């Protein structure tokens, strides 16, 4: 029994077109429940979700995040080593399969320094103590991992169709 989720005739990780990649086929809610891919809690409004099912759904979303391969390889030299050793096939593949879940940045995200320091006074104090040189440094080394926003209403940038071809 395969997952009741699939994407077109080709994987989102392929160099398929965005239209082809965005075709999503999902089983009915009843089928998801019957196969126990999702399990509603009896005591709250939460669901338990099968890990493989979760990753298959998120793979579709993560594949559409803008990704700057040369920046990523410069920022994360360990990925260059993984590529040389054949552990991953590309930096994009690493990000989609591992990097997103490791809280790695997919591209350089510039913060709004004044807003960031006003919103996160603990960061301002850390800079005053010289723990960090700037809010930008904090965001890149700790803030992104902590779920802090670089500016109001931040969301990861979506890739353009031609970005997905590379």
C-alpha cells in the first residue's frame, strides 16, 4: 500500500515544470484515517501524522522555496564535503531533504535591524554584551533556528518557475 499522495508523473525534485509539479493527488479524509496516516486526538484539536506522510507532503512545499545554491554552499561548507563524498546529489537536494529540518537558511535573508532589535530586546542586550556584532549575525547564527522573524510578516520566498529548473 503506497502513500495516498503523489505528485504528477514526476517527482518534485526532478526538473519538471512548476505546473506539472504542483499537481497534487490526495486520498479522501476517510482513507487517510483508515490507513492511520492521520490520527485525530481524542482529547484535543491536534492530529498525529505519520512521519513519511508528513515528509511527502512537505517535500512538495519545500521544493517551491527559493534556493540560492552558491550562497548555501558558501554558508555551509559541510554540504560541499557531503557533495564531494556523494552523500547528497546536490545542494538543493540537501536542503529539501535535510537542510529545511536542520533550520538552515535556503538563501541570504536580510533582517530589518531596527525592527529586529526592537522586537527582540534580548538580542539588543546580547549585542550590547558583544555576544553578537549585529542583529543580522544573531539571526543567521541563532535567530532563524529559534523561529524569530527577520522583519514583519516574513515568509520564505517562493521560487519562480525558472528557479526550479536549475
